C-alpha cells in the first residue's frame, strides 16, 4: 500500500510540474509573439520613412514628362534623388538644371535665420 501512495504522490507532483511548464510555455510564447508583432510594425514604419516620395513633377507638356523622387538614406543624414520620365534634352543639360535647382534650394536654406535666445 505504501508503494501505491508513493507512486500516486510522484504522479501528482509530475502533473503539477507539467501544468506549470505548460502555463509557462504559453506565457513565453505569447510574449515572443507580441515582441515579433512589435518588431514587424516598427520595421514597417521604419521602411516607410525610407520610401521614395514625389518632390516635383513637370507641367503637362509634349516635350517633357518627368517626376523627381527623393528618399533618405538609412543611417545617414543624406538624401537620394531619382528622376523618371522623358525629356528631349541631353543628359548633361538635365543634370546641370537639376544641380542648379539643388543649389538654389540650399541657398534659400542659408538665408533662413534661426532665432537664438540668450540665457542670462
């Protein structure tokens, strides 16, 4: 009879440990799933920040139909530009016009004065 009681006691302890293990594994599985969903959402938001954005388009004309896109380069403060379309001009003329547009925009930024406050 004593052996039966010991055997039943060992079975009850085993069932308790099994129940605890199942509950713990479900809890940790839930946490890791939640973590994976958060990482996925973070990656979607982060990748959307580096998607191409339309900056400028041409006026409707038969000679030129183009669009300029820009996006940030991941991990830097630099921007990348892409021009798509058809222009009846040489590559050098297009690049020169684009560079002039960038220089004009940069000059406009230099003319903006930022207010500074002095602490006394």
